[in-house]
C-alpha cells in the first residue's frame, strides 16, 4: 500500500514525505526537479524524475511501486506570474492533473489528496473565506486550480474517484534548515532578497493575507490519507488557514525581528493577480483533519530565514545595493 507524492521533492512536498515516513506509510516520489531539490528527498525514499504530463512515466511508477493513492502537489504555484504565462499555468496544472487522473483510472487507483489554493475564491467581499463561497478566481492560476477541482468532481462520477481537496493560502516556514523554499515567487523571497542586497523591499498596496506552516499542511494531508485508508468520510473541499489575517506591516515587522535588520518598504501599485484579503476559515479542517495553525508568525518567518541562510551561506546580509523586488501574492 504505497502512496505517490507528485512534487515530493518540492518545498511543501518534502515536508509531506517526512510525515509519511513518521507515520510508517510507504511512499514514493515523482518530481521533474523544475523547482524541487533532489537533496530534499530522504535517501530511504524511492524517487523517479519525471513529470505528471508524461503518462508513460506515471504508468511505470504506478506499476513498479504498487501505488494505491496519490498526493498531488506537482504544478505551477505562481499566482501573479500566471497572468503573463497563462498557457504555461494551464499546461502544468490542468493538463498535468488530467494526465494523472487518466493514469490513475487505467491502474484502478481511486484515492487522491489534491492541493488547491484559496486563489479560487478571488476577491469576495467577506472577512473570512468559507468552503461554501462560490469560487470566482481573478487569475489564470486560480482558474487552473478550480478547473482541476472540477476534473476531480467529474472523475468521482465517472470512475469512482475518492478524493479531497485542500485549499492552501501562503505557506512559509520550515522544520529543517535543509528544506528551504527555492521558488523566486515564494511569499518571502523578494523581501529576503531585497534585504540581502541592501535595499528596501517593494511591497504592493497593503493587504491582509493568511500564512501557514508547511509541516501543518503536511500533518493535515496525512490525516486525509489515514482517513482514506480507513475508508472514513471526507468533505470534497477543506480550507487550511490560520483563521486570522496578517497585514503587510505585521509581516515586515516579523521579518525585522527574525533578521535583526530594520525593514523599510516602498509601496508600489497592486499588480494584477493579487487578492486583497485572504483569511481562510478553519472549522471543517479542524473537525476532520485535526487542523490548527501550530506555528506563530514569528516562528514561520524565523525558520524561513534560517533555511534561506543555510542554503546561501556565502550571501552577506547588507551589500548596500538597491533592490527592486516586489512581494508576490502567492
């Protein structure tokens, strides 16, 4: 009974794989290493380099490892960047999920935990996002994730797929300094890069966002996996959030405490693809997945900084050069 983690060499995927190991559940990883890191995968975990867009690779992985369930993390996560690259986003997310579902159907694999995004909600005029809100994404990224959710819904009817979807907000923090977020569009990447280069980060117009720790996400995924293996009921969709928003100024203050560097900021126009308020309800996930935000903001920011410094030890903190980085929305 082996679970496949697509994107398991990625930042979130690496935390998920470690939770599988801690639970003593057999796991294998498929990742094309476009953003994932081979060093993130423990030596005892089998790894296949490949993409979910390649049905022949999926067929081989399912056969060689007797896969009985999938945690699907692979795909593009760049919300703001998807506005400029919609075709790439749809290929990676929609086409990739479609090929994966076809391979699962061919092999009789019916269990799937899918990571979506709160970007599917767009900008509703509400304080807290709940699962019953009608989706209204404002970016190709959000649209692509919503289409993937529709694919899962339709495969449930057509092929008996048993699935649940976890809608994630911004994910920051690390349990180990050896696991960092290498994505250039990661939530804190532009802030840290600007500080390292000696200039203030450029931030979009102030917004309120939700931040959660990857290990908390991984624990929720493991609860979903265990419920599926035990044939216990799951909702089709869960939000994973903190239940409380973090303002841009609060985030920058946490960065200052973590780095020991006073963080000024320049304000830029809000880019397309930026949701203004993202605070997700936690009630359903708390009920079924033992979900809670176990890590405070300072811990998430400090461990993100420590992991980044461990990954780039030769990079000094203040080089005196101006930085023109912006904080991405996802």
